[in-house]
């Protein structure tokens, strides 16, 4: 048996092998040690002789929960089952690897978060890096729904794509750079699995894909010659699925080319800092934009919403299509509520179907498909004759699949079991053969009861009992007190403390019929179940299309619900690079703060309102909140959602860049300032006139003068070279002078009220530059001890005396408007005044004779000569 184990272990690579032995799954050697650690199992040993083998195990019915734990702890696991009945096996029971489970290949409900897509991705790097070939391939598939995409992108964008897809597992070749290197910024939640180099080869990949899809060429899917990197990655994904799943992958029936151009691009750092689907601090969904806007009522809807928010659109027409559907639902409370109520009654059709396709669907799964189909006609009626073009399209595409429904309905009992082999699945009347066998089984049982009554009467033993156990089957039990009345025809089988047990020929004959009838009924029922499942599988494509419609209806009505609950407005989407938001709110804070306490703010950019807004103000005033809110409103607008504002006109953005704070990068082991500058460089190199850029405290990671200089130059570049909409929050008020030299820069600041030595943050954005940093006040609010605060005030006063000019501005900034931009930069950082200048200034010319004046001039000249 250990040989059988070792063969299986060799075949499953680095996965932990769960080896079925009777009623247990056992692990051996290092696997046992790892499992004991992760699962808290007791480590025992097999062959207690000289070379004991470490062993750990758990009962078979706990498989799913232990698998979940292993996966959550970053392991892969392979399951090796007994594939023949141990009772019938001659010699060693045959065993086979039936599945390999890893984070990217989960299909079981118990292991999946219903609200999240669970993608397996593969990255194919350029083959000839030195030839200047920089296109890489990325492919991603979701086994539980059958979705499969591939794209060819610049290799520098791989990190952004991975951040967008956020796969559970990513395949790389054995030779690729370490996953944590800047080359591969694989998200931290993604498990990396190394695969042999050759599965990423173009020929191998094409062969794998063509074989699976049974196609002579992949052109039909829309791939072109330049898409070979995408196909290499797709081949690697499919190869891995075939190897690990040992089940049909028929539901993966197409490979969709993914073209990023139609989508709003958001790079990895911006996604993270905007906390779109996860928060920065905890990495959780809770607290993210997605979590607060998610009002969906089905898991399919929740996943689709996550997909929409990760992939906002750039086509005005496509956005308006969604908008009008959302508006229609928002305008009709009754319609929306009824529709959502009906959607609550549908099951996760997408994932049910994938289990059908991979042969893992239980009878209960099929009954859930049936219940979902039963809910469809009413749902369809709700969206009939709607004004919105999208809704009427969805109505047309909502295939009720009536034949499948009728078939399932007539076959399945109301409450179906999770296991298919124990019967209890099919209704009476569905199959004549099954009914006959069941009658026999049930009649037999009745017969036993009748037999007991007859025997009791015939023998006069009133407490005579016919019972059943596994060893003897049916037997007659007679208590010791009645033993004397036992007829001679009874055959004694067993003596217990209080009673004797007998059998009779009639009893055994009936038992035979009853038992086999029951077993035969279960076998037949299992076969009928399999053919029912095959029938659903044949129609999987139609059902998937229906599932897609349900998901969209859920998302559209959920966005409408959100709009109504939080008083969102439908934004006007335009092509010009402008932003006009009246009374905008931060979608996340707006929901977290109790209603009405969030202070709304306007944002005007574009046309004569300027393109670059510089927001100054003390820490904690609300600068970050404001600039993020503008980015998030834009993002929501581009998924077709209404937005938290009283009025909004949003010019389509092709990219959103957000560079917010640097503090959290420390955890990633990189120099904060280096990261900050790398990301800023990317923005400056890739933003276009149609992008939206929000920058928060850029330059903070270095010394003040460095920081100001960089921030200054960055704003100039954004303004002069890129001309993109920019919100720049900073606590360097020196930068506010930029508004004087650059025509499209506007100063904004956050209103603050000073009251008896306190600062009250009003969180209101107003025009103009802030003139104080209020840092010390904030420190006091934060609980910095009073003496420290007092001392800081003294130091501040002295610094202000020495470094601030008459107008309260730092002396190093320019006063007055410069003639040219170059001058401005020079003056800003000019050397301190020569002392001679001051002496010159002090000279009282009226009191000097010409000779004295000449002498002074000679003296000053020699001073200058001596200094320089
Ligand atoms: P800054 O970037 O200026 O340091 P933040 O944007 O981080 O300040 O805001 C500090 C805190 O102020 C936030 O955590 C939030 O609780 C609160 N806040 C910010 N803006 C608003 C607002 N418009 N209305 C209400 N509270 C706000």
C-alpha cells in the first residue's frame, strides 16, 4: 500500500496528499508534519518498528473543512480516493488521484467566497527580452464559472493587470524572476505556482487550446498574429486545469480576447491607494469602496459588481446604457423592491452549472437549478416593456429554459440530499422501474411489521420483536422470561444478557428481497440522477447566458437601490476633460459617518476653472478625503452608477492615477521615497490630457527643500506638458505661489476655524491658499503632552521670526509675480543676501560728501572681493 501511496505522491508534485484509507484521509511523512501543524492534527506513526513513518489523519466527512484550512494556509492538496468498493476488491483496493485543489482551482462552495471571483492566472513573459520584444501574455480563468480570458500587454503593465484581476493563484515558469520582485508585483493574496517552461511555449499552448476547444485555429475567438503571448499564457492555464482537475472542463467553452483599450486604466498603486476592492491597511473587502456600494442580493451580482468596479468603462454610450437602466430602477421603488425580492430567491446558477460540468453537482445542486428556473417567469415579467434599451435586451436574453425546468421539476423531490448514492432524490411517478423497486423495498418493511404481529400472536409472546442489525440482518428477539414459549422452528443465532435472538427461513427470504430492492432502487436512482445531470450539462450554455442576465439585473437594481438609499444623482457624462461636481461626498465616509455629518464639497476643473487644483490646509483637515472623493466619484460614474453628489458632470477619464501617502509602503520592504518617486515617474510618463491625477503629499518622503522642489517641478510638468485634470494636496504652502505663475493652477484650501486656541476643522473646501499649517494644534488634539506643545510653539515663533517675511510667507518663496518661469525657480532657491547689500541699503547718501561716498564704495568693493 505504501508503494501505491508513493506513486500517487510522485504524481501530485508539491501538493499535500490526502490518502483515503477506509473512513479516514491519512497524510504521511512531511505532509503529515505540515498537516499536523496547520490543521492541529495529532502526529502518530505507522510501522512502529525501526523506521516509523509520520502519519496524521482525519475522518472522511471532514474533508471539505480541512481542505479549506489547507488552502487558506497557502497549501495545495491532492485527494487520492478508493475507486472500488473495498468489500468487492480482490487484494489491495484500487486508488486514484481524483482532484488537486489549489487556491485558483476551487469549485466547492465551502471553499469559495460567494461574493468574489476566484481566478487562476498565468503570465507569459517576452520570449526574446533582448530583442526589444516587450509584449507579455496574461490569461485568467475561473473554474467555478468557466470564464476564460487572455490578453497581450506590455510587460511593464503585468503588475497592473494582476492587480485588476486579483487572481487567487498565478502560474509562472520555473525560470521567471521571484514573484515579489518589482518585475512581478504579484498581489500578496495571490499564491504563485511554478510550472515547467515548456507549457508556456507557443506550439504546446496552441496544441493544448486547439485540442480542448476542438478547433483548427483560434482566430475565430478574435485572436490575431500579435496575440501569441496571450495564447501562451492561456495554454498554460488550460494545461494546469487539465492536469489538476481530472474532470470535464466542458463548461470552459471559449477563450475571450481581452482588449484593455475600452476600459479605464487604473494602475496597481492607484487601485491600492483608492481602496477600490480592498483596504490598504487590512487588505479586507470590508471598508473598501466595493463593500459600501454593494447592495446586490445574489452572489452572481456581487461578483459582477466587483468586476464592473475593477473595470470601469470609457465609452460614453456604454456607460449611458447602464445609467438608463439604473435610473429606471431607481425611479420605480415598487418595481425595484419586487425584482430584488425575486432575485433573493435565485441560487448561484453560475457556480451550480460549473459543478454540473465538472461532474460534482449533487442532487441538491440540481434542485437549486430547478428552483432558480422556477423563479424566472415572474422575474422576466418584471422587466418586460421597460424603456431602457439595456433592460429590454436583458429581457430578450433571459432564456427561461422551460423544458429543463419541466424535466427537473417532474424528477426531483423538494428536499434533495447532498449525496447521490443514497436515494431520496427522485419523485414517485418519474420512473416506473424505480417506483416498482421502491414499492418492494417499502412493502418489505411493512411485511416485517406484519410478520412481527403474526408471530407474536401465534406464539403468545406479546413482547416478541423483529429487529435488525448489521451482523445477522433481521432477527426475532425473545426475552428470557418468555424463552419457554419459543417454537422449535426458530433457529437460534445469539444469546444476549436478557434475551435470545432467532431467525426463520421466511424472515431471511423476505429480508433478501427487501434489502436488495432497496439497494437496486438506490442504484437505479443514481443512474437516473446522472442522466438528469447530463441533460442539464448539455444545456449549460443557455443556462450560463441566463445566469449572466440575472447577475446584470442584480447589479443594476442594486446600484439603483444604493442611489435611492444614499441620495445619489445620475451624472452627465461628457467627452471634454472637465469635472463639475456639486456637493460631492466621499462614498465610503459618507456611509460610515452617520448620515448628514459628512461635509459635501464641490469640484470644478476644466474650461476657465483651471485644470490643476492645489489643496492646502492643515493635516486632518480633509485634503486626502476630498481628492479621493473626486477620483471615486469619477470611477463610479464610469461604471454606470449614480454618484454621491447633488449634481455632477463628468468628463470621461482614460486613466485615473492616485498617489496617496507613502507610509504604508514600509511594510513592503521598499524605501518609501523610492516607491513614491517610481510611481510618480510612471504618472508623469503615462498620463494623457484625458487622465485624472490625484496626488497627496508628494515629496514628503525626503527633506523639505528636496520635497518642495520636486513637488513644484511635478506640478509644472503636469500643467505644461500633460495638461491633465489634477488635484494636488499638500501641506507645503510654498506651492500656492504656483497659481501666480501657471494660468491653469487654482488654489483651494480647507476652511479651519480657530477658537480659543483650538482648531475646528470645517472640512469645507474653499478657494484660496491656506496660510498656516496648524500642525502644533493638531499635535495637541492628538494628545501630545502640553509641555512639548508649549515648547514647539516657542520654537515655531522663533523660526517664523527668522524665516518668514513680512507677509508671513517663508522667505525662500518668491514675492510678487516673476517675469519668466525660469526666473521663478532661480529666485525661489537663490542664495542668501550678501551682507554688502544690507550695508548699501543702510548708507545715508544725503549725509555723505562725494569723497566719503567714493571711500565707502572702495571699501564695499574690497569686501566683496575678499568674500568671493
Ligand atoms: P488630511 O488629508 O487633510 O490630513 P484627511 O482627508 O485624512 O485629512 O481627513 C481627516 C479626517 O477628517 C477623516 O478621517 C475624516 O474623518 C474627516 N473628514 C475629512 N473630510 C471630511 C468631510 N468632508 N466631512 C466630514 N468629515 C471629514
